[in-house]
C-alpha cells in the first residue's frame, strides 16, 4: 500500500513538472545539475556565451546551498532566521531575476529539490521576499506575486516528505 502511495506522489510530481513551460523545465533541470552537482552544467547547458556567463553566475549564487541545507532553522524560534532567510532570499532573487521561473509552483518545485522537503515552510516567505525586491522588474514582480495562492502563503502546515522525482537532462536523438 505504501508503494502505491509513493508511486502516486511521484506521478503527481511528474504531472506538475510537465505543466511548466519548456523554458521553466529547462531552467529547473539546469539548476538541479548546478545545485546538486550532478553534471558539468557548462558542457551540458551552455549554448552560447550568454548562457555560459549565466551558468557561471548561478554557480556563484548557489555557493550557499550547502550552508542552507545544514542550517535548518527551527519553525518556532527566531534564532538563525536572519542568516538563513538572507541567504535563501538572495539565492531566490537570483533565480527569479533570470526570468525563467514564472510562478511560485515552479520556484517551489525547484527549491524542494535543492534544499529538501523540510524547507517547504520557508519557501513562500523567500519567494515573496525575493519577488518584491527592486532587482525584479515591476511587471515581473506583479506576475510572480500573483502566482502564489493564498493557500500556499498561509498554509497551517507543510509536509516534510522528500521529493521523489528529480528531472534530468534528456538528450534529443537525431531524426
């Protein structure tokens, strides 16, 4: 029975990923390669000099991932919230400023995998904080902030279940 539940959750994750635009899907896969150290993102994802520079900046932006994973602040205390949220909002702002993630759903999908299921309660605040920064164009701010539902922003609790689907690069076969 538990296996059926896990399979159902994985299918839901696959469906959610499939609902994202091709650009969001590509950015999520690239970000996971960078953030999880799965592949050489330069070789796999850089199609031109602009993408090469973007990937280089993303490696720098993600340098705090290991520290963020280790922090895991307490949901009930304010100890270490400033250090954790500061690093998380800075990293989230980088991703949102790339203009490839267009919704809270895509952001949450990526960050659940970069940090782990335990980070879910922190993601609405980090997303809203990053999306509201002046570094994000005003029209993008509006789109991003409207993408988070009231239910997501005010959830009384969150699952700490780890994601099971981690999308990877798929090489297109020559026809």
